[in-house]
C-alpha cells in the first residue's frame, strides 16, 4: 500500500512537472523573436493576449475578459477543499512531528541519526503535509483577494476579450497550481479523505470515531515550521500588498475618464514598470519557492511558468503603451526593473 501510494505520488508529480514544462517552453522559445519561428510567437500572442493588447481583428473564438472571475472562483473552491483536507490529514500526523520542525531533525532521521528509522517516512510525510498547509493558506489568501477584485475592483470594458484557449489554460492553471503546492502529499491526503468517506458510509455518523480538536495542535506545527516559512510569508505579503494597490489604481482609472478609454497609470510600482501587477504576482509565486527552500522542483517549474507567461504579456503591454501614448514615461521597464 505504501509503495503503491508512493508510485501514485510520483506519477502525479511527474504529470504536474511535465505540464508546467510543456506550457513554459513554447513561451520561452517564442520570446526570442527568431524570424523562422515568428508563427509560434503570433500563435501564442493570439491565444494569450487579452484586453488592450488583443487586436480587434483577432476576435474569433474569444469571450469577455470579465470571465476572469471564473478562474478565481474555481481556485477558491479547489484551494479550500485541498486546504481543509490537507490540514485534517496533517493534524492526524501531529504526534509524529511533535518535535520542533527543522531540516536538521529530518536529515538526522533520514541519515540514521535516530534508531527509529521506520519513522523517517512518517516524519517526512508529516513535514510535507504541514508545509503544504502553509503554502495552501497563502494561496487561499491570494485567490480570495483576486476573486473580490475581479468582481468589485476591476472595471472590465465590454470590448475587453480573451481567447477561449487562454480561458481554458487559466482554468487548468488554477487547478494545477494549488495541486502543485501539495503534490508531495496529495495522494496520501486523498486516501485519508477517501477512508473517512468510506467509514462514514459503512458505519454511519453515530459510529464514527470522534477526534477531539485541540486548537493548539492545529496551529502550533505551522508556527514551528521554520524561518524560511516566515521569510516566505513576508515576501508573499510584500507582493500581495503591492498587487492590491496596483489593482486599485487600475480599477480607479476608468472612473475619471470615458468608460472604454485607456490611460497612463501612475503611483506605486507603476512608476518603475508598466505591469507592476504582473511583477507583484511573480513576487507572490517566488514566496512559494522561498518557503520550500528552493528544494521543490514542481514549485520551481510552476514559478518558471508564471514568470514566462507574465513577462511575455508584459512586453506586449509595454510596447502597446509606448505606441499609444507619445508622452509615455521613458524610464519605465516592462516588468523587471533594470532588466526587462
Ligand atoms: N498567475 C498567472 O499566470 C496569471 C495570468 C494572468 C493574469 N494574472 C493576474 O491577474 C491580474 C489581472 O491580469 P490581466 O491580464 O487581466 O490585467 P490587465 O489586462 O492589465 O487588466 C486588468 C484591469 O485593468 C484595466 N486596465 C488595464 N490597463 C488599463 C489602462 N491603461 N487604463 C484603464 N484601465 C486599464 C483593464 O481594463 P480592460 O478590461 O478594458 O482591458 C482590466 O479591467 C494580474 O495581477 C495578473 O498578475 C496571473
């Protein structure tokens, strides 16, 4: 059973990694502007462009951009489900990881520093589960704000569109991204929930074993996760706050001008880059890499996709601003200060 779970977990992780790679590579290749590959660039732009950078001539198979809120609705429901299930599973693992978490504790177990070798897998699973809870909590915090913004802050113009393939990619992204954050324990969590459901069906509600909820044990493992998780939380908050400010600026632009008109945004990170809301999204996903100490390849690949995807869109946005406004500030970069 343990071996079967491990190979299922391997399979899921390989699938997620392959998906991020398959989505990132074409964008990276298209970004080099190689003349013989210009069709790839045009195709990707047609699929990924939205709003102001989508040409009016290319509106075949497009849907309103305001349907962006579907992404965050799906993300919110899916992340909540994963978070609750992983948290419940991690709570069950608490006795195994009652010692303060640290890599040294784990490495000591793994390298035979302890005689309780059989516990090493459980210890690793317990740590992975609590780490996943911390990452999913951050994701939940992010997608909740985005859901609120797409409904109450942004003022999508009726003519703003996105390609239906871009829409489906967005839905896939918000299924695969939260799953990538808990990929190392997702199969165990799934089995845990499946067992609970089976027990409930077989025994009925009254016969189920009642677990006492100790609020201290629900929260303490998260607090003890380690310093890199606190640094990650600070990086996350930094990106989160700036993205909120930039979205508020974008959302307010339409109130002072014609409903369909685009204007030059000012304030916050808009003074240094053209797409600070994309830059802050990159900072938010970078915090996931920090939280895992850069040791989780799936999360690195998720991060690489976010960087490639948003940089690609930001370069087009920057070009669009410079063409549309003759007085566009020349000191602004597209997305990464002093680099791009
Ligand atoms: N994680 C990912 O891979 C990923 C992918 C895509 C997006 N996102 C995130 O989702 C958020 C929104 O992205 P988006 O591509 O939808 O942003 P966007 O195209 O810049 O549009 C955001 C809103 O601001 C308005 N707006 C933009 N520029 C304006 C201007 N110069 N003047 C007036 N209004 C303007 C748009 O109006 P119109 O509707 O009229 O265009 C729209 O309502 C970003 O924070 C981004 O990071 C993340």
